[in-house]
C-alpha cells in the first residue's frame, strides 16, 4: 500500500534557517507551465520577477510592468507551486513614493495572488515602506546592488559597489534590512568579495545574482538559464540548455511536415 506523503511547503522561516547550512536555490517564473516544472525541479523559492517586463513582454526595462500585471503572473505561478516559496516583485512606482501605497500594493499581491512574500529594491531610501509592510505581517525580501528599477538613475547595467563609498552604503543597507525584519536579501552584480563580507556580517540569508559563490543562495532568470533569451549572455550566467535553438528547430520541422502533407499521418487522425 502506497502512502502519499504530503509535500511540505518551504516558508520564509525555512529560508532563514538555511543560512550557513545549505545553499538556497531560486529561479524566476511567470506562468503556470514553467512554474510547475521549476517547482518539480526542486528549487527552494520562485521569484515572480518584474523581469517579466523584459522576457515576457519584450520591454527594454522592468519599468513598464504594472501591479495588475504582476498580480496576474503571480496568480499563475502560485497555482503551480506546490513546494517552493513564492516571492513577488513590487513593480516600479508601487512602493517608492509613499509607505501607505507600498502597503496597499503588498496587500493586493498577497490577497489576490496567494503569494508568500514580496520583494523591494533599495535600502534606507525605502525604510518607511519596508517597515510599514513588515508591521502588517507581510514578509519582505530585500534587493541591493544593481537595482534594475533605478536603471535610468545609474545609466548602466554594470557592476555596482566597486567604489568604497557605495560598498559601505550597501553594507549599511543590508544591516538595515536585517534590523527591519527582512527575511533575506538579493544582491545583484556586486564584487564577490563584498558579497562575502555582507553575507558574513548579517544574520539573514543573501541570495546572489552575479555576486559570486559566497552568498547563501543563488537566483537566475529561468529564460536566461534555459537559453531562451539567446542573445543575453552576461558573465555571471550559466546556460543549462539552449532552448532557443531546440524550439526553433522543432517549429521548422513542424512547418516542413505540414507543408509536405506529412503531418498529420494516418495514425494522427480519427
């Protein structure tokens, strides 16, 4: 007699407890089908990233995606994820200007999608917003280093915090996030040794993307990792498949079979 073991959901507390014990794995997902595969593959967390603006909608930056669109993507992912913690990005404009708006945006995401946490970009500049969200009982993941929503301020996607002043601010912001009650922090495109120093000096897990091997975990955009966004090949990206070529080849074969009346054959009709 087979016994169905109930799948145990990974929580924010699970992620916290993994620090210095077991590396945390996180990938993005934006739809039901891919989220289902990512979850089955065993990742600890799924990020419904505002990178959907780029990879799903074709925008140049993450700025155009709206709160309603993020909720739609989050709903699709939550339906698929049976084990992984689901974290949703608060999109540009939904939290920076006003702590009450930040809370309202977060509440909408949690209530309407069923997600488990939200992620915000920035440190001391959005301290009041983070405090308001956490005080309402909503878990927060921070995001420091290269913060894509501020791309027009930076003017570039190059490595951040190479200079001492910016590195010191990043360390200060990471400690602030810890004090405010964030359960983890993403660090994007910063020097590996700075990421190591931050990781060793805060009690919450760090999750890196282009931040070296010393973080408590890693995150990648799933479309990049699977080779679907074939022209995007930054130094930090390890491409595990080349789905762009595989899918293009499959479509070419389908087109050829239909044109030559090879599909459908006798076994593929009623």
